[in-house]
């Protein structure tokens, strides 16, 4: 099965992390047909050299954006350049289990009705051999739909999804910090078929103040936008939606130490 891998590269990325990401793609038991790498603005000399080094090793297809536009818009630009119906997401500082593509491709071939399929992931900070947590998401369509009413039902960098579906939905929408959750709600509300594999097939780099960046009034406003989206999609009754907004919004205003404790509790 031919498929594209979609990534967005930002100038703040570290070259060593990008190299580790590329190395994991080289180690896949099933290789990507193409890797669409969007430069979200100028990326700097060191990252340019790293990309150039791997150009001879990986089927890289570079999409250069003249200025930084943010993840959602960068991914939309990349989606347009993907040559194949199936697109696999990945971030440039994460790395894949060697069997990631093989297992997702096998599931897609065995379940031709599916439109999006993600996996579980494990988190690490500085040392990939020292895992600090997991992000568990439900596997069945029924449980995914239920879970999505309160939390994001997919691990964004693990998903494989259909290009035709993304184009039909208008791709990612501007939604500060929550572009992926916004997309998942629209996918599920429109009746597309979803699944998650039970295995951990991606390792995600966390730390460096990640939790601390997930708080504040900007996030609170983004949660309100999410509630409005749920109402427009008739995703649940208004009382439940508003209650969820109050809960999620209040968490965004908690001190970083408390928010960190909650995050660790949810992602053990």
C-alpha cells in the first residue's frame, strides 16, 4: 500500500531530535512511499543541513512556506501535496516503533471501511529508554465516540487518515492549541469510521515546560471555542457541553504544579 507521511518542521526544533525521528523512519519494516515535510517558515542552517543529509536516504518531499503559519495551516499545505490517499502523521521530535507502519497498514487493509486509525503512545523526556507515561485512548468506535465528548480520542502524531476525508472536511481549522481535537470532533460527527490500535507504536518527547504551556487565558478561550464547536455539531446536549467547558476551562487556570499532577494522573 502506498502512503504519505506528513510532518511540519519549525525553526525551534533541534537537529538531533529531527535526526532521531528520521532514523526511526529508516528502521520501519514497511517504508513510507513519500515523506511530505513542510517547512513552517525559515528553519535555519542546522536543520537545513540535517534535512539535506537525509534526502538521499528517505523519500523526502519538501514544502517550503515563506513564513510561519502555525501547525494547522502548515499541515493543510502539506495535505495538498500528499500524493496518496492514506496519510500518516508524525512530529519531528518523536520516533516510531519499527512496526508502526506495518501494523497500521495491516489494519487498514483488513478493515477497508476505516477512515482514521491511531495508536497508543508512550512519553519520554530526555532519554528515550526511560519512559515517563503513556497516553491511552480507546480502541473501538463506540468507545472512541464516548471518550471524545470529554477528551481528545486520538493521539495526534500516531494517526493515519484518508486524504479525501480531510479535504471533504476542509482540513484543520484555526483553533489555538486544539486543532487536532477540533478535527476529530468533525470527523466523528460526520460519521466517518474510526479506530485505535491497542499497541504503543510511537514515542513522544515531552518535558521542557510542556504542561506549563497548556494553561492560561488563551487556552481557556480555546476551550470555549471547543464548546461552541460541539454545540454547532449537536455533539451533546447544551448542559453537558457547558459543564464540560467549565471543567476543562477551570483546569487551564490552575497553577502549573497542580496541572502537572493532573496530567501525570491522566497519562500514567
